[in-house]
């Protein structure tokens, strides 16, 4: 495949039929890259000794995307190197090479892509391939994709291929083959009578199937596992509703402990927005909906589908301590978010107005009962469990209440205040078996003071109070920015409430960076606390470390 | 015009529905592993600081039973999780690492990929020797379907008075094969009670099981980390018996009645194990 692609690319580059001048003026090359380097050093307080480092003082993750376009034609490649991967990334990433290679031809009505591609059907409940650099995640499909829009308002998509599994080449059905089809119809575009309607309606449906040979000696494995989904998006004036329901037939796997229950996922969201006010509510239920192209894989790889998260994603240091990871075997929950802008020149709003947002989310286990009289819940080789569709299980995985106030005091001074309450089942989500549920209160103050039009000082004060896990934390950050080029940041997270006196550790970091147009370089020195980093409910562990990190990124 | 596209979409979905295999109960296949003479070597790379490792140890034992005893297990303690005083915790004072285990771990790359994982007859799957527990069964299954290419016979003579073992290893190939073959002879020990991190309450106490029973623990090899050639001619002959006797004095921590002699023969070029055997030291 790679050779064939290279030939196509080369033939476009060097074919004598193309007039050199026109060819060059129409050709464009774009790209982006990032290089992340780590240097590790021993740190007694973190329990990191030279013998643990054992000579592995460096970690390096890097990628470059290069995309060539000529009119309707485009082609690209992605080079990646993990030499060796930075601590906390999957060790299977170790290596370097051309990870992705593709060529595409696109017109107004159709598009065809061969090679590696990313695609999403609807919300992703049946199919989503994507790459997330911070997780070291890439489940790109390698094969062919066809997108066809016969008339305005109808989009048909077909995909066929195998997914990326680190550096392992596909051969001898060592993972499944994925094929999928999606249709979406925008009724307002298709039917002339609806083009000016206040009701906006889009309908969609998808079907995905994977083929994997039965390599399991103990269970009768389905070779073809299909998933189907239907969805709509309905807009009526200031209201918007959308929903998707997906169903998957029996798909015993290492993730679900080889049970034969069909899977299902349902999401429904409604929103209302008007000037100064936005209300958003979402409901979600997932039941046995892990869908991978290899039933034996349990790590973050080869996911065919994606289960969108509904928990507020926090970015502040201490607020990100307990991130929620999607539980594909079963979860049920809801989220309500209200954003309100207190008008300018009102009593509370003051001269500049004030932003208030409240976000509440909760995710429970689904309710389960034994599949029959002789089997226990989740027993492999059975139907697994019975579950009422709308019944919440008693186990709360995560509860999050976030209240945020944004206030600009004058032309130079603005701030954000945040209060967060979290309930977090650390035993289930982070695998800390036997540990009690964490109840944490978090407060954050983030202030920015503009010294001049280019220079600004920003500081954060944060506190996290909990009786569980590692106890109380305090954190502070100060950042000085000279836009558009320089920044310098000093931060510390202090685990002052840890029950063990030798673990009352300061996690200090200092970093500075320089930005020039689209290029950015940042150097950080300090301690990284042990934890979990999640993007979209997909998580990876981050071990404690001490050392230097260097990041260089850019685009062209 | 529009109807045509709707028909097309319906047709594609209809075809997609055919790409489903609904499986009916019973879901468990019963395969008879009792007819066969090939034994598979399961090397379980583990460590007392690894919370998921007890689960892998249970799996290895279950596989041995499912395979009708046609599996030989070695628990290789190596890498970060096997370090004595793991995470500066004196509870984990025990040192189950061995020179051979460390060398194998470095060569095959087990602990670098995160425990628990293992080797199944040291075969390579997807360019890697390292096989995660969820794939052990499916990798072992086809190996057990093949007839054994060699047989190993172990005869032990343990002298209780001086705690010395004399073990005689005979390797007999079932066909003429070109290549260099080596035999590794090692000692494993069961019933060692020592703390182990654990996250499975069905196996034992969590998060630390202080009375965890370690089985199949690799104690050392009798002929180096990579063994000795059975033949130096670059080939082995059918029905010819290659034989060697090894003597070793047991350290006091090796309890003879809990120890086994494990021997396995492998192809030096690709490291793949042809046959494995084990027998109690006192047999």
C-alpha cells in the first residue's frame, strides 16, 4: 500500500505532462510538527532512584504531518518517532517511521481517499478514528474511504480498512477488518419547501461491521460483529435537540470479559440559547459498548467507536486531579450546564458584565442483575447481565458540580473564580483497588493584570480539600507574558495534607517559552505528580517524574 | 431521482445487516486437549509490586488445567515491579529476581512493556515476543494442536543429607531437523509466602496481600541463562537421545519438596521452544 501511494505521489510530482510553472504555482505544501523531549533525573522524595531510571534518562516523542495539495488532489504523510516513548505512554509506541500515508481526490460531489484516514459517523458511537497526541493514541483506518454527495443535503460515506495498532503491520488477520457506511440527510437542503423553515432537521444512520477470524480456543467467537446507529438533530428557533442510539450485536471481548450480551449506547441532548443565556442538558447511557477491531486487546488501541464524555473537562492543575474515564462496559448519567452573562451596567454586572456558569454532571454504573439463575453478573461465556434501560445503578462513578464566575474589574484587571465539588470512584476509574470514594472540594482564583498593552501578569491560587486519597493540596502559579513572544511561569502544587509526612511533597515547576509566528518552544524543569491524563474520556497514566522537558511545535 | 438514492441507502444497510454473526448458547467451546504430547511453556513475567499480576498467575494455572496439564509454567520475577524494597516499602523485601530472569527480561523486553505479560513457547506474534495474558490461550492453542517435535525426560536424584540435586536430562527429537538447539534447565519453587500487590479481591487481600502464595517462582538455571547445545553439528537426528546430568547444591531457601526441575529445548535462531517438561525435584 505504502509503495503504491508513494508511486502515485511521485507520478504527480514528476510527470512531464504537467507544465512545470503552473504545477508549481498551484502546488501547496503544509504541515505541522511537535517534538517533546524529556530528561529524567533521580528524586528521592518521589522514590525515583538511579537504579529505577536504569540509564533510561531520555524520552522523546515527535511527529510531523506534511500535506501536499494540487487542486483537487492532496496527499500527506505523518512521521512519528518515540525513541523511547516518554514515561506514561504505551511502550508499544517504541520505534519510528512513517505512521500514516494517504492520498485523496476531492470535488464538490465526491471524495476518495486511499491510505490512512480519520472518519467519524455521527457522534462516533459506531465509528470514530482519530489521533490524540497527548495520549499517544491513533486508531486511523488504513484502506479506502469514499464520500459522495449526490445532491445538496445528502452525504453518503463508505469506509473499508484496518486500524493502526502502534507499529504492527496488518497480516494474517492479526486484527479485524472494518467496513462502514453512513448516510446523512439534511431535510432543509433536500426539500425546497423546508429551506426557509424555522425547523431544521438532519437525520443520519450508520452501519459498521468488523471481521476477525475466531482465534479464541475457549469461546465461540462471532467473526462478523456489526453495529448500527440512528441519529437526528432538530433545531426549533432557539432550541436544539439531538440524539443518537447505537446497537451492537454480540461482541465477546477481553474488555467485557467475554460476555455475549448485545451492546447499546444512547445519548440525548437538548439546548436553549438566547442572548446572554445558554442552557444545555444531556443524558447518556452506555451498556457493553466497547467495540474494538481486536477482541483480545484491552489497552487504549483499536477502538472502532467512541463514547463521547459528558463530564466537564477541567484544565486547572488541581481540578484535573480526578478526571473521569469513560466506562464502556456500562455507565448512565446526565449533565446540566447553564451559562449566564449578567448584563453590563447592571448592579452585579458592573461596567463590563459578569459571566456565570454552573455545570452539574453525574455518572453512575448501570443497574445490573444476573443473566440467569446459574450465572453471576458479568460471568464470561454467558449473556453477562440484564439491565433496565433507564435505571441508575447505585454505584456513583463520578459527580461534578462546577460553579464559575468570570469578572472583568477594569481595563487592566480580570479574574475567574471557580468552585468545584467532585465525588470520584478512584477504585473503579484509576484502578486503586480498595480505596474509598474521593470527595473533594476545589477552589480556584485566576487573576490577570495587564501591565501594558503587551505585558501581563497572571496568577492562580488553588486549593483541593479531601479526606481521601492523598489528602489536601494547595497550588499557586504565576505567569508573566510579553506578547506575542515570551512567557515565563513558576508553579507549585503542595500536598500538605498527606497523611504520610514523607509524602508532603512540593511539585514545583518552572517553565519559559518563546513563540515566533507559528513556532513555539517551551522548556520546563520540575516535578510531575503521578496521575491520570484524560482527553475525551480516554485516559493514560502519568508516572511521577523529575527533570527537564522541552517542547518544540509549529506549523507551516 | 431522490427515491433512487433512498433505495441505494436501504440496500447498503440491508447488506450491512448480513455482516453479523449472532452466536447461540452454549458460548463455551469444549476442546479436548488431552490427546497430544506437545507441552507449551508459559513464562509469566511478574513482580511483587504489580497489582494485576496475581490475576495473570491464576490465569496461567487455569490454562494448565484446561490444557490437560500440557503446560509448564515459570514465574519470572524481573523488572521494575520485582525490585526488592519496591517503592521503598520494606514489606516487599523479598528478592525473587534471578540472573537468568533478568537477562531474559532484557532480551525479550517483557517488563519494559508493562507487567503482567508473558512468553508462550517464546514465539513471536506481531513482531513481539511479549504476549499479554488475554492472548495467552489463543497463542498456545495452535501450538498444542501440533505433535511434539521432541521429548524431554527428566530423572532426579535428590540427596537430602547434603541438599544436592543430580538431574539427568534426555532430549529425543522426533525428526531430523537442521539448526542449533539448546536445552535450558532451571529450578522453580511453589508455596513461597510473601507479600504481593493485588487488586483482585477474589484472589486475596487488596491492595497488598501479605500472605500471598507465589508459585512456579524461577529460582535459577543449572546451565546458564541460555542453556547448552544438545548437538554441535548444526543438526539433530531423529530418535537420537541427547543426554546430560547436572548437579547443584540447593541454597537453604530452596525447599526441595516445593521445587521442580523445568527443562525446555529451543531453536537458537528464533528462540522458539519445541518442548518443555517439568518434574518435582523429589520424584
